[in-house]
C-alpha cells in the first residue's frame, strides 16, 4: 500500500473505438448509430415535406455531437429547456437556440444575455416581470434576444391563459428595442404520451384549435407572429399538418424510449429504438432471478421500468422487474423457464423507460455501428439544470 | 453576434461562500451543516456506545468532503457500491474502503486491484467465478484485497443461500494468498423502509438470526469471521444490539430523505432532515398552482415526490404534486387557500424523496449554516456507476 495521499488515478474509459459492443464496461449508454441516423432522416424529411421548420429539443440528448448531426441535416437550430443547458451547445458552434421555458432569477437572465452575444437566442415569457428582467439583463449585456409568449393550450403548467393576456405581454415586449417578439410557444406535454392514436390526435387537435384562436385574436389586434413553435415526439405527426405550427420541437424521436414505444402508432411517422443501457449480470446466486449492475443511478424509472432488448427486439422471455439504487432484477416471464436467464458476466441491453432524465445520468454516449464502437460522445449538458 | 465558433464561456457557480441561501442559483442541492453534523455525531456515538464499528455508506453522498468528516469523527472507513465510485475517495485520502457489492467483468476487477495498491480495499463475492477473477486481477496488479462472502438474509438479491455455499467460497478464497477473508456481509435492503417500527424490528431480527445461523455453521467448520458487516439507516438501531454485526453500513442517516422520514421512529436513534433541493417559482400564470424549476432532472422520484420545507418543518399548506422533466407543480393542500402559494421568483426548499439517486444528479453540494453559504463540496463520484 502506497503512502501517497493523492494518487494519480484515472477512471479508464468505458469504451474505445473499434471495440466490440460486448466488451464495453457497464453500465453504459449505447446508441445504435444506423437506427439513430434513420430516425434523424425520417423526422427531417417529414418536416421538410410539410414545409415546417424542425428545431429538435436538446433536452432529450444534452449532446453537442447529436445537435450538430441534426443541424447538418437541416434543423433550423435547437431547443434547450434551461439557460445553463444551452451553454455547451453555443460553445460547440450551434448558432440558433430557443429556450423553450420561462426563467426565474437574475443569474439566469444574465447568462442568457451573455449567451446572446454569441448566438441567436430566444426564450419564453408568461409574466410581465419576466419581460422586465430580460430587458434589464440584455440592456446590461448589450445583447438582443428573441421572445416568445407562451400560451397554455391545456396542460395547466406554464403559459398565459388567453389572447388578452398574450397581447399585454406583446405590447410590453415591443417597448424594449433589445427584445424581439418572435411569436407564440404552444406546447402541451400531457398530449405526448396519450396512448391511443385517435385520442392523441384529438388532444393535439384541441391544442392546435386553442392556439389558432389566440393567433386570430392577435392578428385582429395587428400583431404578426412570425413563428409558432411547439409539438413533441408524440404529437408531431398531427402538429405538422395542423396549419398552426411553423416550427416543431420533438426531442425523443431520435431515441424512442419505452414511454414513446408504448404509444399506439398507426400513422406513417414511426421511429425505432436506438438507445440502450448496456448492463452486466453481476449475481446469479438467487437462482430464479439474476441481478444486473444497472439500477436507479443508471436510469430514470419515473415512466416505468426498462424493456429488455434481445436479438433486435423487445424480449418475450425476460422481464426487468425492479430497480434498486445500483441493482436491477431480471426474471423469466411467467410462461418461460428459468433457463432463459442470462448467465454471470453476460451483457444485457435495456430500452430505458424515459430517455430525457436517463441521458442526464451519463457523461458519455457510446456510438455503436454493426456491433462495434465507432465514437464516444460527451453529454456536455448533463446536469445543466439551472 | 460574435463570429467566434467556440467562445470561452463558463457556467457561473451556483453559490459562493458568504452568500445568503436565498441568493443561490437553482436548482441546487443544499446541506444544512448544523443538522448534518448533529446526524454525524449521533450515529458515531451510537456505534461507539454499542462497541460496533461505523463504516458509513458513501453511495448516499458520493462526496469526499463528507467521507472525510465521517472518518474524522471515528468511522473506520467507508463503503462504496461500485469500484469506480471508490476512485475519488482513494484520491481524497480515504484509506479503508469496502465495496459492498459483487463485481462483474475484467475491467472492474483490474481497477479494484489497482486501487488496492493505494488503500485497504475489500469486496463481496457470491460465486466461485468472482473469486477467480479477483485472484487473477490482484495477481496481475501485485496487490492484496479483502473478500467478504455475501449471504442472502432474506432479500433474494445477491448473496449465497446457505452455510455450505458460503463455506465453499471461504475455502476457495483461502487458496489465494493475495485474497484475505474478512468475514460475511449480511445486508437486507428491503428492511430499511418497512414503515412500522415493530415490523421493522422483527424483520431485522430475522435477518440477524439467519446471519447467526451461518456464522455458527462456519465456526463449527473452524472458520473465523473477523467482521460481519451490514445494516442500513432503517435497521441500524436494531443491528447495533443484535450481537451479530461487528460493523454497520448506514448511509442516508446523514441526510434523512422523505423515504426514511416516513418510517415510524419510536426508538432513540432519530435523525433530522439536513438535505434540501433549493428551487425557484418560475411561473404563476396558471393561478391555482405554481411551477418551480426543479423536476425529474433535479430529483429522483422512484420513492415518491418531495416534501416542501417551510419554517424548519414539513409544510402543512403546500404540496409538490407532479415532477416533469424540468418542472415541478406546487398546489395548496386542499384545506388551505391559494393565497398560501409562493410568488414568482420565490425560493422554495424541498426534502427529496430518495437521497441516493438524487445526489447522483448534482456536481456540487452547497453547505449552508445559519442561512449563509459556508462551502461548496464537489460530488466527485457523481455518475461513477461502473
């Protein structure tokens, strides 16, 4: 044992380009690059065919490598949900970022105004005090930002309730030369996971109708909204043809987690599972179940436990039934025998229940093509929740 | 807008020593240092009075600053749950670390054997192949490690089922000079959150009885177990007097999350809430509810939503009812009026539902005393899940 009190130790990388997938250290987040690129292309083509701008949401991936791939395919820019989240994307050269959220406190307004000196930035408001804070911060930084008035289209979360409230904010924004009204944000998170296709279509139709009503009132008052932004991976197939949105904000379509995979999809806009958690069987002592090394610190279970992925499909023989902090429990599905259980040291792939907060647990995404590691991308905005 | 494609931008710190708590940027993880130190002292004294070694679990905090405070008070060392988790603690000068878990794959065994060149390390086994992997890795690194045979005391997760299986592993360990049998690990995670005090005591009694039976059989076979390690924050008041454990592994007692706060506590070993998520009201547009800036990326909700903390106690007038990715919804409890709702830009403190995976979301803990920031500690093992 060395007497050195601060040894120069480094965590070895989980994966190196050229390695087989089966050799990477676990738990690790794995992206099937072929599938991922098909998902990218599919959404970009759908948006282009509809004549709608695609501004993918970076809150799903927090990874500049992915944002650059989206912009390279024609995305107009990205969305971020927090100001601090935008910073690594500005550093990576993304030049058009919409903060699709209200912000609170002077620190966030100051950072936003500073970022706006390096890129085209916009943000949402639903309160007069937010407009004043933005005006003050941009005046101090000598920068300009775009502002969207967020309207509540049924979720009851953020956004003003009606056209008169929106109009008051529009007028207040117009009083500050450094604030530029871009238009409306109309997003309904609750629609995205309505399971039935018909029910989801109807919910999206209602949200679009509410948006259209506010737009009409604003138009009547002489206010022109250049951009109407909103929509997510669950509603985008309806939003594209709604006649209301000029821009869509889907994020999870690139990965397709269990949550989105559980939506009934009867339309043509379908995406495939590209994101997996690679985990390893660490104990088989219990006999009737095995324990893997990925638990609550390697996945978010807020939207359900992960699926097990075998032979390119959701497993019909194995179930991940419980996540402890650092352990996952896998059992055979009731109809199958325990001999289906993977052995000690075997790698198992999981489809995460909810991609956004799961990405937020990892510093890296391991990109894999045809079973081999091709790249390791930093998740640079991981933990950037301020 | 600058043409610079990689501007030199830095995220400002969330908090600076000397600032009032109310001025820190949110979401941030806040530790009330006075309460935290009382919790530290209380557990240390209880262990010393019982003549039992305290080896606190670092999986709860992942923070070398906290581990050093525990060791300074008399803790014999710490537990980690993963090999990679131990690395920053070895770097920080912690010299005795038990990995309270089995490990899978050659990368982890190699890192463990390397760490063992700098500190006293031990690990659990429940399978002969794990012993062989440890023997190989330590032989290659030229290091020695301690080995605990884990026994299943009722959880059905890791650990061998009975004394004969334990004895076979003991004999296998003895065949390798670089592996040193330290004793048994007997931990039952399921007991920790049994709500009723009597029921929890009975569950702990059963686990201790199973452990005693295995110990008796090993003794009869001439095997001496220097250390029997186990116990968590929920069972430790019973484990200390069980006559079985020589060492306890509690982690969450330093923080007391909502999960542990929901246990019925009738014994003398009580701990106080010291850990909070500071969040800010970012939207009041909905009127009957407010939206705060801490959601699923700022807390783990696997064990329930957070409590709201007001005036040094759990709020009786406000409820945090839903966590979205980056939003939390707060409403008045049904009996109270909406005028109880905090206003825009107001800071709100939350008691997290489950501390361990919540800590794993933050890079820093903001230490506060008497309402002022005193220190900012790095959560150096955040994300170290391999």
